[in-house]
C-alpha cells in the first residue's frame, strides 16, 4: 500500500511538472508574439505610421515589380506593377497581367511608402535575411547592398546578413525601394518582417533577438560539454554521449539559423556553406535524437527505427554534401514525411516504455511532444506556411529540462534507497550485536560441556572423514590415476547435457587413448604401464583450466574430457594442448613409431537436444577417436 501511494504521488508530481513546463513554453511563445504589437498594415504600397514608441513591422502589401531592377528615380515612370505581401516569398504569386505563377529564380523591386506625421528625425530600419541578395534605398539614397544583385545566375551572388541602418526621415511621405535577386535558393523574396523605429528601439530589438540566440547557443554548448563529461566517467551509458552530441548539433543549427549569430563571428562565410550546415544539422540531429531515445528506452520498435533511419539519413546527408540547394532542398519534403512516420514510432515506443519505467516515460513523453511541436513549427515556417519565430531551440531546452528532472528524480530515489538501506542495516546490526552478546553468555555457560563434547566429536569426526574420503575415492575417483572415474563422468555428463539443452549452448567431449599402449605394457611391464597412466592423467588434468571442465579415466588407457559451453574451436585448442603435452612427456616407447608415448584424440561438439541422448556425443567422439587412429595416430579428428 505504501508503494502504491508513493507511485501515485510521483505520477501526480510528474503531471504537475509537465503542466508547468508546458505553461512556461507557451508563455515564451506568447511573449515573443506580443513583444512587437500589431500595427496597421500596408495597403497598395502605402502605410501610415502615427506612433513610434515601439518598433513598427512594415508588413502588408508592397508594390512589386517583377523582373525589373528599378532605382527610386525609375519609379517616377510608368512600369508594370503588382502587389506582394511582406513577409512572404514570391514563389507561386500571380501578376495582374498573367495567370502564371512566379518561379523562385528571378529578380524584382519592392517599393513601400510610409507616411509620418512628425517632423524630420533620425530613424533606424532592421532588415532580416532576404533571399538572397539585395540593394536598399530610402528617400532616394542607397544605404546598403548585401551580396550582388543581378539578372542572371552568373551575375548575382548570394549572401546572408541582417542589417540595422539609420537614416533621416522627412515629414510626410518617405519611400523605401529594395531590389532583390535570387538564383540559388528555393524561395525568393522578403520572407521576414522589416522593422522601423527609433535607433534606440531598433538597437534594443536587434540586441534582444541576438541575446536570445546567444543564450540558447551557450546553454546548448554547456549542456553538451556537461553530458560528454558524464560519458567519459561512465562510457557504458551512451545516453549521455548522444544527448551531448544532440545539444552541440542543435547549438550549431541555432547559430546558422534564426539570427545567424555565426555571421557575427565569421561574416564572410559563404551562403552555400551556411545552407548546407542548416540541412546537415537537421538530418544528423534527427538520427542522434533517435539513438538517444533508444539508449534510454531500448524497445524493439526503436531498434527497427534506427536500422531503417541510418541509410535514409546517410542518403540525404550525402545529397547535401555533393549537390546544391536546388537539388537537396527539393527532396527535403520526403525527409519531412519520414519525420512524421518516425515520430509515430517514437510515441509508440515511449508508450511501451511507460509500462516499464512508470512516470519517467510520462515526463519524457511530454517533453518530446513539445519538442515535436517546435520541429513542426520550424518546418512549416521554412515552407512559408507559418510566419512564426524559430522555436526548435526552446523546444530542445524544454526537452532537456524534462531530462534533467528525470535524472534528478533518479538520483533522489537512489539516495533515498541508500538512506533507507543504511537505516535498516544499522537496525539489523544492532539486533545482531544484541544476539551476539546473548550468544556469548550462553557460550560461556556451556563452554565446559562443549569442550568435552568437541573432543569426542572431533575424534569421531576424524574417523568419519577418513572413511568418507575413502568412500569418495571409491565412488568418484579412479584408484590409480586419482582423477574422476567413469561413473562420476557419466553422472556429470547427464547433468551438463540437460543443462545445455535448456541453455542451447554447445557441449564438447574429447576422448583419447595412448597409442600402442598394449605393446608398452608387454615390453616394459605393467608397473611401468601404471606409472605411464599416472603421468598421462596428471598432464591431462593440467590441460583444462575451468572449474566446470572434467577430466576422467574412461577405462584402460582411455581418458575423456567434458567441456561445457565450449564450441568446436575451443575443444580443438584443448585437444591440441593435450596431444602436445603428452608428447612432451618424452616417455620412452620403443615399440611406437615415434619412439615415445603419444595419443590419438577424438573430438565431438553438439548443441544438445531433448530428442538426443547423452551417449550420442560419446559415440561421436569415440568414432572420431578411431578415425584419428586410422589417420596415423598422434593426431586429432573432430566433427560437429
């Protein structure tokens, strides 16, 4: 009853913690969404701004000039125009003049007029990563260029960068013109919000976004190094290694996505390299988290998922390494389908593990659900279905928090168990000490009786031991060689046979006899023959090393080995050691072709079956013994 109540309390604690984690995660998302309040959106290329107390998102309809690179002075002339929604890519958009959908490759000019009812002042604009090169003018003055804007693949050059630009406004209408070219990425255009505000507000916003990334990256790196350190102290537990590797992979992915903090450290990194790292960390992170889950909950579905996932991840990774983004980016949708299928298998595995690991798997499942939601969010954001922030790092931190809590519970439970066992041990020691004192008093009272009784018992025990030893020698030992006799061998063979039937482990038998031993007896006499048998038995006993192995005299000059849990290769090694050892005795035998004592050896190995009898392996070994004799003696013959 106590155990049941404790388990219910732990499950309640797990549910409460999971709810708290979920609320914290949703609060982060909610804060992110409301950190920049909604503003009036642009319509027909114009937006009216009345308040600059907070940064303003320049979202809405911008004027869009497809396949035209226009400077501010060119906009005064009549040009074919359409509207494009920011944030959003131009892929799939339709121009007013045609029903054809726009391709990702091409170039265009965006134009927006923003009206301010305030006098001229210094403002800043925060530009996101625009796919994949652009020039920007504000009020007719070119402020910056990222990459090289061109009209062909050869003339355009892609580059990743975020920018914070300051400019002087004018009362009334102000104009923003952005030329964009894309011939490398799968998506072209301005896919993130552009922010306008005072230099202080824009700088604060930029620093806040960058600080969040730095904190996430730093936390992931520290967590990764910490788990690698745990792995070095306990290398049998690969869960720490896989979790540490996962943290570093996601940390690297965070550095090349979101605010792309890595460009702060290495501003000249090629666009193609950053894109490849982004895809590779996605694929490698997937297989790493699967291996991490398997190391914690080794279910059969997870084992099959790993075998299925390795070739898939290898294929997509090689595709990233050896092709360009137009190829590997196009086929990433198939990997997303694999992610959905793999997630279903992971949930099923966690459900199976829940029966064995109780509430640990419950907490882990909640953490994994949050992680999966963030993965789906990032996938939909990348596919331009959603325009939400990248949440995978937050999902991973939530996931890691669940894992840390599980480890904390495990250590706490282990400590409580040790503490309870320590108290129990102290109580038992106290009782044992009391019993010892009582027993000592009783021992002192009857010590005189015991002394006399012990003398009598000692004398009788000595006589019984001598008799038992003689009986033991008669029952289990060969009288001449002092090794096991055939009766004892038959009993042990029967036990080992049925034990091997249950375990399905191999059993080996070696039968050997001395070559031309009858001629030895006839020539040297039976006393010399007996001495020869003793030496051979002693050498044979030295050839087996394990306590479970048995050497016995089978009859006359025939001996036998019983080797449980020994395959044919192992039995052959023992047989060769035996044959060489007897030959090295160098016992003279002029009636033998070798002029010394040798032996012929028959080896048999079987995996016992209830349908067979123990005598069958003996018959097989004996048969091989005679084949060894027929092969010229002093040889080993074996079969399975």
